[in-house]
């Protein structure tokens, strides 16, 4: 019985950690909403981020950060995020439905 209790406690801790990571990614992605819409569902001329493949978004952010991809403001945003934060944001948007 103690093993079951330990396993259950561990599973609950992992679930709580995953929920916190999801919240952190959503909070980071909130800064994108002004231009790219709530949950990445842009209604204007901006790129729709909802459902955008994670690997492509990570590469785009690297390109903005390095200056390889021209931008008016994205290069400034990209420079403000760590690689882990970019991966979290990209994962968040990849998981959103279009």
C-alpha cells in the first residue's frame, strides 16, 4: 500500500508540474496576442500562430533574433526570450486549434 501512495503522490506532482508549465507557456504567449490574436488566432493581416508547427516557429524566432529574417518589431521580441521560453511559446501555439 505505501508504494501505491508514493506512486499516486508522484503522479499528482507530475500533473501539477505539467499544469504549471502550461500556464507559464500561456503567460509568455500572451504578449503575442496584441498582434497575433487571442490564442494565436489572428483576424488581421498577421500570421495565425494557432496550430503553427513548433519547429518552424522556433526557427522563425531564431531568424528574427539573428536578423536573418526582416521584421519591424519581431526581432526585438525574439531577443527578449531564452531558447527555453521560445520552445515553450512555440509548443503552446502548436497545440492550439486553428
